[in-house]
């Protein structure tokens, strides 16, 4: 793998720009850079986390919401009542909430949003979040009752996802290009390939934003990301893609570096329904061919926590199963021979734009080649990954970070892109959904982690760190990323 080092001339130029000083941002404006640009702007009809990165909480809100520490708090619902049998949730909505187009947000909009998300023809990427909803009833304009078909201990958590935000029938047709929400910021413009601009919502129902304008800039190349931050062309770079540069920013008083955790399980996903990955021996061979330490050191410059299953290490229910898929190339070769593939095989390795995937993919391909697995790298843009891999399931291997919170339940979906179909696991997830006792839920979650590790469904690589570089005067940023969001509702400049 090639590691970029700035030519002397470029480094001098950057230093000169920094010395002269870029034009300072107004105290009421901020420019936030991100690596990925959203494919469109409807968080309720796509799996692209980049949509939530821009819009979650800023533009769109749900009945509940995630905070920076991962807790779930009231959102558009100021309170709720839960029936004794756990089947009915009666949400009491905040009064006076309006969408950015001036229309009122009320119980009818909640019913519309939830019914749309769970409809037979729904395009919601997390449709399973709504599977237990049997009926949504409007009690009065500020009260909506959601009846479940069975108790679901995660229901309020599920309603905090970006896929569950409340939208309006009046603006749904144009939502992909002009999103209309209820948040502290309103959509202003999208210059595709460059930026998305949000303006402060002067009629916001809650605590108003401290910033007047927010600009999200899209910079996919790690080299350009470093140059933009160092030249102070941007104020914040969320999920900074060049971790090798962080020591330089830490040593520069103009900047602050935030290192936190995410919900992003970074995996080497295998197409369980395509030969030879339909053979557990082959999947196990792939897992033992990966040297996680070399991968984290080489692709992430030491940032990242090894994982052995699809679960965040910071979660109290996490079980460390990394030893079960420890680096052992000799065992990999033995398993391939047992699977009838003593000479290995050839497959594809689709890599989306994030640097963890592109950089990590080169290392993984080399490690696989050492045991006879020839992975042909296919670099794809985000929209291509969604179409080819996620929707089309036309791949052998891919590297991707699943940034949705507590999403081990995706392994209970046989039609999910990696094609894992285990009825026992599906039954376990149903039991988990119906369980509210914390100790029992922990036990079930630990069983779930062990099942997918035993089945070697995917290669489990590392938990993606949250790496943010910002100007020293920016305050109120999330250090951790409990969901894929760049929540700017409480961000401001230090006085």
C-alpha cells in the first residue's frame, strides 16, 4: 500500500497559507467537511449513512432521538405511555411544531411516516424496524397510538434511527432533492459534487441552533482532506479519512482532534449465497487469513479496535470473540483443502470510497493472496456500491462499515445483502424483541454474537473510530458517534 507523503513544495505552500491565515468563518457560520456525499436526501428510503450524516437531527427528527452519549431521549414526542402488556405506545407530541414549509406537524404526519415505512412497497432500508407495528391510530392532533403485534423491548430505540424520522405527505414527492423536516436547520441548497447548505430555522419549536448557516463540503480524497483542513478552508472534518496526519493536527494549536468510538462494525462481508462462500469452511478460511493488527496499523495507523463478531466493544453486552478467528494462514490453507479448494479460488472485492475500505482492501487482498485466494479489487463509488452490492447482491467480497446502532438484527434477514439464512438466529432475534428484562437481553445478545461468529458469516475486522479534526474554537461537537450523524444543533464558536 502506498502511503501519501506531501512533496516539499506542497508542504511549503500549505504552511504559507496557514501562516498568512485563511479568511475566518463568521462566528455564526460553519463549514463541515465529509468524505462521502449522499446519493439523495431522503433518510427513509436508502441505506446510505451519508444522508444521516448531514440531515439527522439537523433537518429531520423522529419521535425519539439519539444523544452524543448514545442515550435515547424524547424527540418530537414529549412523552409516551406504554400499556402493561407492552403492546401499545401512546405518544404525546410537542405542540406548535411546524415543518420548514410552514405546515403543521401533527399525529397525521406520524401515522403517514410510520405507515409509509412499513408498507409492502416501502423502500426503507431498515424496514424491519417497523415489522412489529400492527396499527397506527390518530387519537387527536397531538396524540398517536402505535399498537404492536408483539412486545418489542427495542421499540423506542428503533424510533430514534434516521430511518424513522417524521416526514410530511405535502413534501414527500420532492424529498430526495429538497428535504423538508422539522429540525433546527432547514435545507437551503445542494450543489451536487460540492456542497449542501443548511440555514437556521427561525421558527424551530425547540432550543434554537446557535449557528446561522451550515455548509457541508464533500472531499473524498484523503490528500485533499489534509490540505483543506491545514489551510483552514474548512472548520471541521467529520470522520477524517487520513489518520496518519492526526499527530500533526494534535501538535498545532489551531486545531483540536477528537478521537471517539462509533457504532461502525467494519467487516469483510461475504456473499453467503454465492459459491464458494456458501461453504462455511471457506468463510472460516477467509477469517483466519486476516491479520487484524496489520490491517489496523496499515489502513488506520493504529486507530480502531479489533472485533470478532458484529457488535460494538463499548457495549456492555459485548463478547470478545477475536480469538475464534485469529490470524492463522496455515489453518486457512488447511480449511480450503478440506473445502475442495487446495489451490484457492478467484473472487471479487468491491471497495466503496471510504479510506478504511480502499486502504484496507489492498491489505486484505494481499493477505488473502497469501493463502491462495485471489481477490480482484473493484473500486466503486457509493451509488454503485448500493446498486451492485447492497441491492443487486452481485459481489463476492466487500469491505464496509455498518454504522447503524445495535444492528446485529440484520443477520436475521435472509434477503439482506450478505445472504445469511439461519432460522435459529431469526428465532433468537424474535425472542430478543419480546424481552424487556435487561439481564435476559444481555444474555440473548451474547448468544447472537456467538452464533454469527461460529458460522463465520463475515470477516469481522475492527470497530471504526470516530476521528474528527476541528478548529480550536469550535465547541459542542459529538466526540463519539452513536449513530451516523453530524449533529450541529448545539455547536457554536467559542467567544
